[in-house]
C-alpha cells in the first residue's frame, strides 16, 4: 500500500522535522512566542497550500476546500488580540508541479493534523490556556476520520512513476518544513 511506503520512505526526515518542531514548541513561554510561531507556520502552510491547490481541485479531490488549514493559523493569530506580525513567507518550497506531487505534499500537511492534537496539549499546558488552538485542533473529533479518508484515497492504484512522485514530494515537503523550522527556532526572541 502506498501509505505504508510513504511512512517507510519518509520516516527519517519525518522524525527530524518532528524533533525540530518539539524544540521550537519548548521555547514557547508566552502568547507572544506562540504568535511568532504561528506566523512562521503560516509562512509555510499558506504558500504550500496555494501550490497544492493548483493541482488538487474540487473536480479531482472533492474535499480540498475543507482540507485547507492555513486560514486557521491566521484566525488563531487574530484571536490572540496581539498585533499581527509582518508575514514571513517560505521562499524555498517543495517542488509541487503535478497532481501526484501535490498529493505527496498533502500527505505531510494532512498527517500533521494528527500530531496537532498533541501540540495543542503542549501549548495548552505551556500557556495555561485553551485559546487560539483552532489550527492545532485539526478537524476536531473528525481528525481521525479525515486522515483515514485521505489514506484510502492515497491507496488507490497508482503507477510506479506516480508513486515515486508522491513519495518524492512528501520527502521534499518534510525536509523543507524541517529547514523552515530550523531557520526560525534559532532566531533570538524579541
């Protein structure tokens, strides 16, 4: 099954990006820190989603609109009541130049909704609040179902070349995300 291959081939870079994210999360001690993180997360998610939507449309991927999550990051930033920071946009995006590469990138973004629930708990404990967590709460009670539905879609018959494109894009997306986190976690806190 393709989802098993994706998990196997992306395991190393997936864990590397997770580790970087955990380091960044441990630096959050105030809403200002959290908003900075949300800002750079938006700088990654928004352009990646924009690239994905060039190839995944309502015609070939019916629930693509529901799976667009960058807007929730902005919602959380605005809900905080703090000033909206200047947008930082990731300029080195994963290569998404086909339907299959878009699916590979989407695998990473959709998978993050599962980990998002754990992150929401970490942030909740760190800030002693449940505010501004709509992005990390994923699809709420439907997160598991949405992931299963996406995995089922990925496990349809694809050619060997299409599978390679999906896997390569997933690896590239994880690596790009890891590099983006590293760029921001090492910046001094203002």
